[in-house]
C-alpha cells in the first residue's frame, strides 16, 4: 500500500513541544504528537472501497494485514507522525475551555487525484486531550458513525467520510445511559476521512487565550489550503473567510432539515470549519415529524439541539466563531452583516428547500402559508417524515380522490385519525392540488424531481440498532446490507422495500433507537 503522503498540516502549524502523552493544558500549539494504542486482536470488519479509491488504496490493499494494522493503530505508516488536535468549545451554550481530540488521532494526510485528505482514527487511545476518559470507542457507536457518514454523503449532505470499521479485540467499559450501570463492550475503531477536521473550536481556543499570533497562523493556513479562492491574507480576506464558513454552515443545516437529520450535539467543537457534518454521536433521524425532537438524552430537558432549533444553533455557533476571528478583523460591522445575512438566507433557502420537497418550482406568495399549514398538520398525529414526503410524489394533481390515502402509510395509526384531522388534511390537499396546477410539470416529471430530494431510505435508528445487535453476536452481514442500501437512498430498490417502513413498535423506547447518549 503506497500512499502519496503530504505534511501540509504538521509542517505549517505550531506543534506542542511536549511529547509526553499526559493530560494537560496545551498552549501555543494546534496539535500534539501522539501514538495510537496497540490492541490485542485487531480485525477489520468492513471497508469502503469507494473511499479507498479516493485515497489511492486498492481493494487488495484494503484486505491486507498492513492496512489492518494502520487503521487500528497497531502500526504507523512509514515517515508519518500521528497527532491529536487542540481546540476548545462551547458545550450546550457554556464555555468548555480546552477540549481537543480526546479519542481521535490523525494519522497522516494523503493527496490523490488533486484532492487532499486527512486520515483519522476514532477510538485508538488516549491523547493529552482525553481528560478523564480512555480515548477508546465501542462497537455500537462505531457502527453508527461508520454507516452514517457514508449514508449522508450519498444523500448529498456535506460530511466527513468513512474508510474502515474495525474491532480492537479489547473490552471497553461504558455507562450507556450515564445512570451508574457501566458494562464492558467490544472496542472498535473507525477510520474517518476529511479534507480537514478543523473546527470552530480550533479558532476559539487561541482567541480565548489572547494568542492572536497563532490565531492568525491558523487562519492563514486554513485560507491558503481550504479557501484559496479568497487570496492573500488581509482583514478583508478574514471577513470573506467568515462569510464563506457561514454560508457553508447554513447549507449543511438546510440539508439536515431536508432529510430529517438531527445532529444531537451541535457544540462549537463539533462544527466543521468546512461546513461538513462531523462527529456522529447521539444523532437521530426523525421518525414522527416533530420540530421538538432531540435524540440526545443529555439534552432531553432543555432540547437545545432539537430538530427545529438546528438553524438557530448554527447561527449561535457562528456568533462564537465571529468573536474568535474578531482580533484579526477589529471591526464588528462586517461580521454583523454576515450574521444578519444568515437569517435572511435561512428564510429563503428553507423556503426553497420545502418547495422542492413539495414539487413546487415556480414562485407563489402563498407557498409560505401552504408549507406552514402542512407542518402544522404533520404534527397533529404521529406522521413519518420520510415516508410522507416520498409518497407525496404519487399525488394526482388532476383527479381528486381520497387524497389522504396517498400518504396513508406515513401515519403510525391511520385507523384512529379523527374525522376532524382528516378534514384538515382534505383542506390542505385541496390547496396543494390548486397550487400544483400552476406548475408546468406533469405528475410523472414532478414525481421524478421530488424523488431526487426526498430520500426513500435513511439510516433510521432501529436499522442501525439491528446491525449493532447482530454485530455483537459476530454477524456483520447487516452492516454490509445497510451500507449498500444507503449508497442509493433515492432509488426505488424494490428488493429492499422492507427498509421503507416506519419505526417498529419495539423500537419506540429502546435504548439506541429512541434514546442515545454521548457514551462511546
């Protein structure tokens, strides 16, 4: 396995001079050198051949012992220096101080076909940033991250990627629900890939420490390597840098809203500077359409990171990044203009996104009301978001029938829907039909367009849990089945119709399906 190794990150940015792997405050450094932990019996249980190709790794190499040892931390690729990044963050709205890569170790960067990728292991051992934790990860959370990153990519959502999923062979002690009942679980390691793992928090830590020299070094590196279109560093360049980060962040969140994804932990240390979905912890997919739903047990009381609040949190996090970049700009007005623009752009982009989900492609001033009434109706009774929008594409705009039957399968208890609620749906469908008749597209053309933005298959929590349960018994076939299914989320896939289904009742309150924690 011969890779085209580059060292732009570690050669351009300040390193921690202390090589000892002890928990500590690290100052005036973007990263610390660290070596992954040796494991007892490493075993690769799944790989992404597609991602391997992106890195220049052949299918044969993916099956080699050398690859296994590299992606489980048991060997270091020749002439590379693994490292963990130093960053801070706001967690659930509160300043958390230094955080850093507590269980992530960056192995190296690879350049292939004019793309630069950073290769990172999650769960490969402790770092100076592990605080009181062990730097390890367990199989259940690793399966969820491995599958979801690739699923999101194929949904068209900006995201980090996955290369491999491995067992470490070690047992890891975890308290799944933080309720005082820890138990040993299988240890696992995911190899994550991204053009950059830099976060808002990488900039926040230097600003918080008044280390403006290194703040500038980091900003200049980021612009040169990831935003080269912005030109040479200057105050104007830093403003435009923030503007582009703001736009990318909003676009990412609009995609989340489109497919019904809830991140669960939108702390500033989990916000990618490239506008990528990063750190798949207690995420979840909307089953019943509910703006107030959050999958994170830690957030159950205040629901800060609930589905409907994700755009607002994106803005709040951008305010923190603006504060961090302010020392380079020394003017508030341009930053405020960008933040205010986010609010305007959100309204416009959110409207366009919902119009596309409904098959509306011309402008109509009443669309906002039509969408608001739809969202109100969707919350009257438990209604599956994915199935509703996918089946709505079958709506007949010319012939009035029993319209609600088109989306009947989306309701969790269709037989118990009251006549009052059915009447509200009838009124909405009548308005929807009138609106569709203003569109130039045939039903067939509209269906094709709607099916391009409304996925049929998403990684529902119960699906991931089934794969986890099977893997705990040594059966990895369901991981592979879901991996392949989710590579074509917008395709009909008649043979996989069983996965186009509402959450089963057994999963309603099951840990891992309805309730998730940051435990990993």
